[in-house]
């Protein structure tokens, strides 16, 4: 799209503004000046229309890069035109290279110098010139009411124009034809931000974001790879970069654009699934408000009684609430504070966040729970709705019917965070080490943008990234550990079974006797058996061999490519299936009572320490069968396997030391 851009002098100070509707701006500044007469308030001395319709990205650059220069008050059309040409020189050069604008003089055509007394008349003439003759007959009382409605609808969001119109079509259809005027008034009031979705932005803010990525130096390198034109040295960029303001990625292409008329309009492919973010696309955001602060930590005894928490859960929740209530000197004022809840698989992380959500909501704030996967969102939604029946719960994922539902409590997949901006006092990121959130700078950026600058992050994980573990050990990341499951029994420690690789078994057409013998023990105790493999291609062949070895047992396989996965998992949980051969698609979020876990090819490079811990965590989750068996089966004994076992044993040691595990509990 295109937008008007003008320079304004108020009491000797110049500023540059963009406008979606000049009629609104003229009324606003005329009213401000008339009201200020004799009061020493705002006085608009001069207004220079730099362009009535400039490509939005160019207009935003003129605004955001503006620096006042001496003698501007005496500048004429020529001087202002030269200034615009100098600022937009890189854009003009890029456009000429793709066969677009050939002459800078085209930028001079729309420049005109206005006097306050002439502004209303000039605005009408400019409207006529642009074939947009709205005149000067706005109902300003109605416009102020519409601006109020729009601000409320967009509260905490970051939306492209099609998304704005979709939101209004569902909730405020009467604003569809007038939302630009309402948005412009709210922008002048400082309540909405207008910017281009893709453009050049200062490196300082980018560096601050990059330094906060949870995966540490590795994530910084990945972020730098996605953001060319930046010279990274100690996470400091030496010049401004072009990036997508919605997801933080570098624009990867340029195309001819009918909306702005340029031949080389930059666009971002990284977040294309949520709508095209491009240099001329309007990105409308609500102005950021300060975060609320909880005033008191929680007594663990109160938490245990109110939410049915175990002593370990209540202690961790109390520590997190103390973190939320603590007043801290912030070293990075533009970045939220962070806290890690490091809880073993099956510890009951969801129940632990209930006191945190309650505290923020009671203080009048807004809270977001984000998880990387849609199926977890669908599982958590009824639990949150039951826990907070008085709150409107917005449940957001790809294809969700509640995309524009507003409320103080939101549950969403991490990709949906791209549509929010400084909207939440508390952001809880569940499974931060899981795909796709893990190692994705775009999603880390989106999460950062969704939280208020002085808000708080709570990370939930059973297997936090190594960099985050180092921050915990060094004391630089506040945290609480929950080293025991809700039933108070220790985690099953994996045993190693030496056997040939699955590929070798398939070539030989037989399963090793050692594996058959171990599986039979699990079958004899009537356990449900997870059999994890590293490759989807191994599932079908392994099913043939296992069914031959155990003809009376119901054995099935599933993976991310299985169209019947949603039917097989419930069948496995209900014991209609006894042994399920699967991939890491089921390493998280699945609880099956009385289950044993077998990980074949546990030495595979595809199974890191975190994956092994997560898969092992499927066993022993039930209070009726807390000592489920875990078997690492592989030809080699790897560092990842040793690390996973060490992590599990360490948690058991901590749990015993803190008295969460009774000494008379036998293994």
C-alpha cells in the first residue's frame, strides 16, 4: 500500500509522520493548535507534505530515520526533495536495478508547503488529486468512538491489513469501510503503531533481542545466518538491517507489487504461512503498556490445598511466584525477565502453572501459555477452562475458529505468537526444547515480541537446552527444579541391552533373542510397550518381524506420516493395542498407564540426550505402576545414553535429598 508522509514543525522542533488518511491528521493538528492558543501547548508552525502517496516502506523509513537539521524552517520544495532523495537513495538504487523508477525527480512532484490556516483546504485538494475525494465532513465524535473500538479490538496484537479486516468482519463489521481513519486517529493519540511489515531497522534493538535467545550462542549464530547485511561481532551489528518486523527474519525475495507500484517490493518467506509480510504491507500494532506486577509469593501449603499440588510442585510454584513478585533492577529494560521451571517428565507441569496464572489474572494482567504443538493445545484447553471458569479462554492454533477471540487468558501454538505485540504480562513457554520452537530464531523472536517489555517469561521443560543448563549452574538464570513425579516415586533408570541395529535385523529377517526375551518380560507383566525407532522406514519391516515373534499380541506402528495416528494412539492407551512401534512423534505429551519403553538404535545420532530422556519419561508415569521399565537397545554405548541416564539419576538423588521420595521406596 501507499501512505502520505509529512514533516511537522511544532515550536521549533521537527518530526515526520505517516498517514493513512490526511483528513484526520489535518483535523488533529488544527484542533491541537486552536486549543493551545494562549496556553503555551502544542503549536503547529509549519507542515510540509513530502508525498501524498509514497510506498509505505519508504514512508516509514523517512519517519524512522528522520534527524532534524539546521535551517529546515527556510527550506523550499527543492531542499525537501533533495532530503527525501538522499534518505531514500538505497531504495531508489535497488528499484532502478530491477527496472523500476528511473528518475529521482518523481519524488519532488508531491511536495508542498502548507500553512496551518490553509491545511484543511489543501487536504481537500490533495484528496481530489488522488481520486479519493472524501471532503472534510468527518463526524469526529463518531471517529473517536470508532478509534476506541479499534484500539480495544487490536489490543496486544500485531496484524497485517488482511488480518485487521478479518478481525473487523467478525467482530466490528461497521468499521470495515472506515478503519483506516480510526487507525490514523488512534496512531496520532499514541495508542496504535503504524509501520511497514518489512523494512530497515536499527541494529541495537536487534542485538538486544538476539542476546536473549534461550539457546545461547548456537541460536545467535543461526539468527545471524538468517539476517544477512549484518556484521556480527560479539552480537553487535554495525549497521541497520532489513528484516521482517513480524518474525525477525531477513526478506528473501523481491517482486513487482500492484499495491505500491514498485518493481522490487521485498517480502518475507519465513512467515508466509500466516500471510504475506512485505515492505509495503501495513503492520498495525497496539501501543505497549507497562506490565502488572504480582505483589506476594505463595505459601506452598496454600498452593497444595488450592490446586492439589504435591510438596515438590508447591515449592516450585512458590519459587516462581516469588520471582514474579520480586522487584528487580533490570539490566536489559527492553527484555522480559526469565525463570525456568525444570520439572521431570510426569511431574505435573500444567498444575504448577495454575498459581502463576491465577496471580497475574488477579492483578489485572494478561497471561499466555504457548506450546509448540497443536495436540498439546487441544489437550490443555479443557483443563485451563475448568481451572479458570470465569475467564474467556482464547485457544489459538492453525485453523482455529477462535482466531479473533479476545481474553485475558490465551492458549496458543508458538507460531500464533507472530500475531501478538507486547500483549501479555506473563508468557509461559511449554516444551521450549521441542520442535519447532527449539532452534528456531523466528519463534523465539515472536515470543519476545508477545511479552511486555517489563513482563515475565516462565520456561517449562524436562530437558532444557545445554546453554540454559549452563546459565542455571552459573546462577544467571533463576529457576526451580521439580525432581520427582506427583506420585512421589523415583524415575525409572534405563537399562542397556546390547543388540544389533534395526537395519541389520531387517536384513537378516530376525529379531535378536535378547530383545525377544526382554519384550516377553514386559508382556508377562501386562505392560503397554512403546517401541521407539529412529527412522520411519524401519517401522513396517519391524512390524513383520515382531508379529512373527509374538503372534498373539496386537502390534501396530505409527509415525508423523500415518493418517490413522489419531486413532491408534487412543487405541494404545485403552489397551486395544499392546505394542506400538513409533518414532519420536510420541516422545512427549502421551501418558499411557502401566507402560514400558524400548528404544531401539539408542545410539543413533537422531536420538540426543534430551530425546532419550523424553522417551524414557513415557514409563512409570502412573501411580499404580511407577516402576515401569526403560531399555536402551543398541550396538554401541554413546555419550547421549550416558548423559540421559546421568540426568535421570541426578534428579532421583535431588528428590531423595529433599525428602520427596520416601527412603523405604524400593526400586
